[in-house]
């Protein structure tokens, strides 16, 4: 799912700046089709197949999150504090979303795959590199949630 | 992805708190089906829709790119609560803020492209 990021960069003329983007993007057109499908699927899932959008997470998780300042825990699909339209005018949430995005893009391409490429497809093919990447995902994720969240939020 | 709630920030947080089986169930069941599917393809030498043999190209051998890249990706996955797929799913669902995450992800990819030759792989 992350190879499309490279393709889109190439379409934005990143191939003029780095060899990494200098490839025949037409051979990778499939990943743009997948992106298109994911957008349509998200629209259908949210607007045609859902009744309300709250996510029934563990009550212990809800109380953890309320302590961190996420009052919307258990009541919405994404935390309003970060993702609501109003939060877009808040510098702190904007910076968090942007940095989160940069880490996702950089990390996924450095590791040559994300959750779908390594945790699902790569492990399905029983590849050692994917196991290493998935262990990395959890080292990073656990570090963020347990050590950095109390500092950030 | 939307209906399974794998695109929910809350489910990712819950997963990293080990407080629910939910995300492990999604990834685990996809993985079990994936292993069966790959084995069926390999053992029966199945062909694609276009009649070509299906080849699965293994990732290059190595440790550091997968470990370092994985850790950086994990930090972002937990912070923004979305991996690359759900970014698009959520944009489709109407969450405009995800465009900021997408812009960040493209920027991150671009930075990786610039630094690729200087990083350990």
C-alpha cells in the first residue's frame, strides 16, 4: 500500500531530484488503481454501510485516553482532538499529523513496505525481512504510545 | 478497512496497549489466509487473470533497512493512527485532516529518496 507514495512523488517530478524516483511509473500504475479503490471503499463504508461511527474500544483504553486528554475516546471513529475540522486550525494537531505522516512515508519506504506489504503479504510469503520489519513496527509503535504520548499529549 | 475499524486511530492505540484482540484478529486472519493462498499459488503454479504465471518476488536480504525503517514507520503509525492504506480510506470517508497526513507521507517519501544512498540498508 505504500509503493503508491513513490509513484505519486515521481508524478510530481521528484525523479529530477533523486534516482530513487527515476523509474517507469507506468509499470506501477496498479498501485494508483488500488489507491482509487481504497478511497471509494472508504466512502462506501462510512456513508452507505455505517450507522454511527463510534468505535467500541476497551473501557480501560477509554480511561487511559481520557487521562491523556482525548475526551472523544469511545464516541467517535477518530479522535476529534486531532482529526476534526476545527483541529485543523490548531498548530499542535497540524504538526502532529504532518510529523506522523512524514514518519509513515519515510519509514515505509525505507523498510520497503508497510503493514500490508510486510505484516500481511511479506509474512504470508514467510520472508525473514518482513518479520524484522514487523518487529520494528512494534518497537516504534510501543515506544510512541508508552513513552512519547505522555510527553506529547 | 473502514468497517473492520483497522482505519481507526483508537484501534491502533488499543493494539499498542495490548488491551484488545481486535487488531491482532484482523492481521492474524489476513495472515493465515495469505499463507494458505501463497502456498496454493506456489504448489499449483497458478496463473494470473491475464494467463501469466504468478511470481512473488522476495524482498532483498538485509537487516538494517527493515529494522530502522520499521521503527520509524511504527512511530508514525502510532502517532497518526493510520498506515498508508487507511490514509486513503479515511480521505474517502470524508476526513479532510488525513490530507495533511498524506502530504506528510509524500514529504517523508521524498526525503527518503534524497537520503537513500546515505542510509544503512
